[in-house]
C-alpha cells in the first residue's frame, strides 16, 4: 500500500458540514507518527502504567506506590499527546492496548513492554487517533503478525514496522483536520457524559454503604445509630444465628458426565453468576428437570452466600427456585424473618463471615460455621421497613447503572458509524 492510497472509504454517519467533503483515504501510521525512543535519564517524570480499556494511569494511583525502581532511568519518555502501546495481551485487547497520554506533565513507561510514538506535524488530531485505537483498530491489524504463543519477556512479539504499517482511515482534503476534530469533540462529549454518570453511580453506592453502616448496629451493639422514627421506642435488636433466620442448605452439583442433566430451563448458580446485582437473572449453566431432581432445590427468594474459595462473601438472591453448586450456602428465611432484610443483613457482615475461613489454601466457611454465625435483628415490621427502603435505593442505583450501560453502548455504535468499517480500513 502507498503511504496515501485512494479508497472508497465513507463512514455511515457524517456531520452535515462534511457531507460533500469527498471520500476518505488511508494512510500508514508511519506517515503520521514516528517511534519515540527517548529515555528518561535524569529527567523528572511521572512513572505510568496502563489499564486496559481505561488508559495510562500513574503507578502511584494504580499500585499505591511507584514501582519503577532502578529501571526508571531507562523508561521511555512521554510528552502530552504521545502514544504508548502496551504489548501485553488482555481479554478485551488480546493484541495489546494502545493509549494516548492525556496528562500535562512529562511521563514515562517501562521500555520492556511498551512502544511509544508521537504524531508528526499538525495534520492529524491525536485525539482522533486515540478513538480509533480505543476501538481496537490496531489489534485487528496486528493479529495477522502475531504468532500464537510468541512472546518475549512476557510481552507479545510485535515489530515496530508492522505497527507503523497500520492503515489509518482519514478524511481527505483541506477539511481533513477539521473533520477529525469534529469527530473527536463529539466522542469526547459522550465520554464526559459517561464520566459524569459513572461518578453519580459511584456516589450513590458510597451513600448506600454509609447508610447501611448506620441502619445496622455496630459490632457489640444492639441498636443502630439511625432508626426510622416509628421504631425509636421499639427496643433493642435481639441476637440470632444465621441458622435461626431460616433453613440453611448447601448446594451440590449433579454428575457432569450425564449430558441429559444439563441444558434445560432450570438455573444452576455458581459463584461466577453472582455479580453486584442483588438478584440472579441468568446463569452460565442450566439444568434439565432430570438434572434438577439430582440437586438440593433452593426455594425462591432465598439468600445465596458463597462460602468457599477466593470469592467468599459474594451474595445474591434468587427470584425463582434454583440449584447451586457446593460453594454456596443458601438461607431460606422463616416466617419470623423477611428475606429482603436477611439479604441486606448478610451483605453488611459478609466480610466478617469471610474472616472465619482464615488463611487456608482453600478458604472455607462450612455449613456448621456459617449457620452458627451470630448477628442482631429487629422484629419483622422493622426488618421490612429497612429492606424496602434499601431496595428502593437499589432500584435507583440500578436505573442509573442501566443508563450508563446504554450510554456506553451508544458510544460504541456511534464510533462504528463515525469511522469507516475496519475491514475497509485494513485493506492493503
């Protein structure tokens, strides 16, 4: 491919002022940018690391300290708007992650796993390039050059020449830079909305956490610091074990050698199915009625608590009858206890329950230990009041989180339309 090869590239979505600006073109990255090999030496820089999908972050922010050590002087220097390509595979970016440095101070990244480059001149907006790389344009190009399993010092074996040969789709003509800036500005505005909504969700979650600390008594106490007015004179909360809250059932797994047990309509819950959401909506594994018959059925609205392994303390609730594997203990509340309250009460003490496991190779809180764990609870009416209030707050958080997901999906679709298709972009 020539450094500037005419193609029939046209994005599906174009801003009105550029509708008649002509077709797009492709240029090799090497004609737009050059590899930067300058090392830190004695300069004062901010040592950086990279987080896939997020970008460059300071080592202090990511690790809580600077980990550069004696190798710092050999780090590669980054100026504002420089790019750093991390040649480590991640799940989201298996061909490595490429990000623009958006800071205003000199920065640096390890020379062992990074390739850095800088845009030449002022005909290309670095922000425009950054959005292409966030869409993994580089990954779809580089995968053809990566041999399976080919690694050097833990990083992907990528030649700089292959990286610089990456075809970059660009608007053509005198309005090229203006159109690039318009695209970058539009996507940046969406990013600002996403960041604002993400902060709102985080604030709500922090508010809920602080509120729960006041709605439930401290350890060793029998009254919460914050109580709904109608229960101010209701007396102290009473001690109960988890086993006294309801029936505790440890899950079990049907024989995995019998295919007729799997692939039906019954949910089979494992720890990986439990996320931040309160309710289990779907599971990676399902059971047939025959397979479900081989388990210990868990009644609807039980509380599922992971009691074995590295994820002890994960908690959820099932809307309908289900089965679980043996890493999960389920509590089915009795008539004296409200299932919503039990869910929030166990969420509040999940860390304390996990601590019972100690530091074993495979941490475990068995059914006996789990059932005997003690907490204090109020009478049923106050349980319901607390649970319904927290449930309402969860609905608000869920609604805002769903809006955030929708906005992120919108951005992804917008990028797919503002740039020509990757297949056209990679024609050589």
